[in-house]
């Protein structure tokens, strides 16, 4: 069984290695790719944002890293220019 996405993000944030944010972004993309429809992906994004906010409250020392992941998730919610046209 795989760990929950927020556990992966917390572990990466606490580890502090170079490239951790890139790995976290990849983990988020893989997590969202598991959703079969766009509606499911939107729901998964909302749940992830809620879980990240909760994690920020539990581990405020990780707020900078969590904020960067939240920003990345927000960019994924934006419609691409090719789809908007």
C-alpha cells in the first residue's frame, strides 16, 4: 500500500534534499493522474489542497515547502491556453 500523498509531501519537506520540490510535484501529478475523469481530478485537487492546509497547521515549520506545492497544484487547476481556445 502506498502512503497518502500528504505523507509523501511531508516526508520530502522534512528531508530537505535538493530537488525535493520537483519530486513532490511529480508525486502530485502521479496522484492526480490516477483520477479517471476531469471531475474526479478536480475533486482530488480540492482534497489535496485541504490536506495541505491541514498539514501546514500540524507542521508550520514546513509552510514554505507546502506553499510551493500549493502553488503548483493551483497551476494545475488553471485551464491551458490550448483548451481555452
